[in-house]
């Protein structure tokens, strides 16, 4: 009787998970092998792998892969390096240390859309505060979001501002787990601060840093809200990553089958990158 009651209590949650998570995944996979333009009167037409083959012949898809890789690699590099260095600096005894940790939480708990709107105003070429301060150095009218050459770095700055504190907190947790006796032993042996950092702390922090990289990698690869609110993939297609391109195909062109195949590819990229990082993490622990 107790086993039946257990399943009776679990079944509502399991059904909800099935409906909200598992069903959309398999339905998306199903649609990726079909052509369908959202017309309820016309059922999806099976086309096999045509959507996937067509994707790799699509110049906008190739461009979206490039934009996704560019944004992800630049954002990850800056967030992990800056986040780790901030953690090393914060991880010492001083008054207000807990307050600093609490303040680090605020950027990534704010609504991404609100952050994007604020930064869009800050980037405004005529009214934005960033160009105002740059004018003191003789730099005027920088078109942050309208110049194809700098739009990705401009978007990366927003992502770095929002998510570097998360990497800092993860790194702090890793640093605090390192025994103080190891650091003291290094000092007694005559190791300098840089030697201690690069030869003792950093190797011991590899699993933590790779875990932080994994967490941030899947978010960077599928970034949507900041880019869509600030540029909608523009100018032209300069900031149209794979997630934005899939969204445009689904809800602008109503090419649901092709959009579904793009999302399957995006999912495969996220899984593949994280499997590689996980294997690298395992080989170093």
C-alpha cells in the first residue's frame, strides 16, 4: 500500500515534467524532420534530413554559427579570467568581505531584459553616458550597436558585466576550499605570490574553473534576451546568433520545421561543448 501511495504522490509531478519538458523536446525533434509553416489545417510534411542538409548550405546559418562562437569564446575568456582574478583579490581578510560577496549577487539576479534596456540607453551614440565619458578622451559618436565590427564586443561587455560576478562567487568557493596550510608551506619554501598563484592555486582551481566555464558556456551559446532586446540580430546579421536565427525562422517566417532543426543543432552544440569540458575536467582531477 505504501508503494502505491508513493507513486500516487509522485505522479502529478512526473506528469507535469512529461508535459512541460519531455514532450516539447521530442515534438521539436519530430518537427525537425518535417516542413511545416504553422498552419493547423495542413499537417507537417516529412522531409527527412533535408532541413539539416539545407542548414549547412544556408549562409545565414553559417554566419549565425560564427556569431555564436565569437560571442561565446570572447565572453567566456573575459568572464573566467576576470572572475578568477577578482576572486583572488577578494579572498583575503578585511572588513566588509561578506558585504562584497552579497553585492556580487545583484548583477546576475537582475532581469536580463531590464539590463539590456539600460545598456542600450548607455550605448546611445548621442545621449548615452558611455560616449559622454569617452568624449573627454577625444573619442566621439561611437556607434556601439550600429557598427558591425564592434557590436559583438559591445554585447559581450554587457554579458561580462552581468555574469562575471557569478564566476567570481564560484571561484571564491573553490579558493576557500584550499587549505591555508598549503599556501603557508609555499611561502615558507620561498615561493613568490605569482609562483603560488600559477603553480599551486591555479592547478588546484582547475576543476572549479572548468565547472564555471561549463555553466557559463551553455548560457553564452544560447544567449537570446540581451541580443534580441539590444540589436535583434543587427545591424544586418552581424549579431544574429543561432538562437536568434532559429527564433526568426519560427516566429517571423513561420518555418517551424527548419527552426526546429536549428534548435536541435543548438542543443547538440551545447551538449558537445559541455561533454568536451567535462572530459577535460576529468583528465585534470
